[in-house]
């Protein structure tokens, strides 16, 4: 029994030495690859890299060396170089390597090497390797971004950011701009979401990162995930109005008016002089047929900016529509109904009420067709024939363009 155990022990020791020998051989072949590459001897360089791959493949999967930091380091370095070497020499064997899978596993191996390398023997080698590729990728990414080659820019910038991850560097800038580039390409929306997920987690440009992360998730049909993320960001940045606005827009986009109003009121508390927020609240109230709160919102907005054309038109339109609704309701009454005259009279009062606001809207933005058409119709409803004719002429170009 003792002899058997001794033989087994010797056997295991021999296997371990053999696998470590494969790692050392892989390292030598990899260094030869780099040397020949620098000299421009691509054929020899590729042959050396194939040898390095053959050696490292053996030790990388073996039980005794799969967590060896040196093995993991060379696996990462070798496999990251495979796609470039395949292109340089047109080698079919290397071309058949799944590039995306190889790159992902190579990065994981480099990270793992640093984790298990308690003495830090290979940390500097890995950091130098990654930093060189990080700088090269970032430079290429910036160039592609400036040329609006979004797919190439996203790939290069996000690659730079992943090399920074291995180095233990928080590369929020490359994740952010890589995400922006990916966001421009429908097929890269997953990459955009992943990138902005990183920047949100890092706290980099929280408002903008939240917006793009939310939009990326929504484009992927992940509305629940987007909503949960925005709410989490609101808890993290309770005084950030822009993040609240993203939640408001999310609710408006998903037709959840009650929740949109609640979020809007929260945002208005943070920024009570923000006309756009108050105006938006008015439009939502109006869509909810809440005339009283819509009117209050528009009037409040005009107190802050009396010359805002959008708000003037909205308030004028609110009164005009109220008059039209009353007039239409009156026309549905039975002939001789005693309420008819009072309803028609009330409708005219709302038409009259709309006129000054619509006039101010036209004065503020004389080229805006919708304002001129609304004012023309309001003049018609109140029976001001001369002003109706004048505004009809001014709005004629609007009708022609419809």
C-alpha cells in the first residue's frame, strides 16, 4: 500500500511538472512570436504563436495548473494575440478560433491570474500588456468616434475599458463614450446597455448615464428593468432633478399618467421655477381631463415666464377646447332644453378667455402655424369677423402646408 501511494505521488508530481513545463514552453514560444513579429517575420511569428497555443491549451485545462498564475497569464496573452496573428498571415487554423469567446476567456484568465497571484509576481507583466493594448484601443476608438464610425468606435473604446478593468482601473470615460457609440447602432444596444450599466454603477455623469442606460434598456424591451434602475438612481441621488425627469418621461411613454404627475410634482419641488416641468404637468393634467389642475399649472408657469409661447398657446387651447366641449354638449341636448342657452353662453366665455392667450402666443412666435390656426378659430367662435379674416389670411400658408 505504501509503495502504491508513493508511486501515485510520484506520478502526480510528474504530471504537474509536465504541465508547468508546457506553460514554460508556451511562454518561450510566445516571446519568440513577439520577437519575430517586431522583425516583420510574420510567417515565423505565427508558427511560434501556434506552438504557444498548443502548449498553453494543455496546461490551461489541467487540474494541477488551471489556477496557476503564470499559466493564466500566458493563456490570456496568447489568445488575445490570435485574431491579429490570423489576419497577418491568413492562417486558417487561427482564423477558426472563435474570436469573441477567445477574447472573453483571455480577459477572464488575466483577471484570474492577478487574483491567485498572491505574491504579485506577474502583476506588472499583465498591467503592462493590458495598458499597451488599452492605449492603442482608446486611440483607435477616438479616431473612429470622430469619424462617426459608431460600430468601430464602440468596439475599440469598450475594449480599452475592459483592459482597464483587468488593470484595476475605473475607466468611466471609455465606457461612457463607447456606450454612446454603441447607442447609435441598433444591433449594439446590448453593448450600450452594458456600458451604461457600468457608468451608472461607477457614478459617472449620473444624469446622462441614467438616461442612456434607461433608453438602451427600453430599446431592448426591458421596461421593468429600466424603471427599477431609475428608481434606484433616484434613491441614490434624491436631489437630482434630471433623473426624476427620466422617470417622468418613462411614465409618459408608458401612458402611466398618475405616476408621471407624482414624479413631476417631486421634480417641481426640487426646481419650483422650472417652467418646462410645470408646463408638462399641465399637459398631463389636460390629457387626464383635469381642467382645474391643468389651468393652475399653466397659470403658474406664466407667472414665472409670461412670454412663453408654448404655455400661452396651451392655456389658450385649454380654454378653447373647454368652450368647444360645452358647445358640443349643448348641441346634444333635446330641442327646448332649458340648459341649452346657458351652456352655449358659457362656451362663448371660454372662447373669449382663450383669445388673449392665443394672441400673445402668436406675438411671441409669429411663425408658429399652430398658434395662428388656433387664434383664427377662436376669433371665429367669438364672432370677431374682421380679426377672423385677418388671421385667416395670415394662416393661409399653414393650411396650404397641411
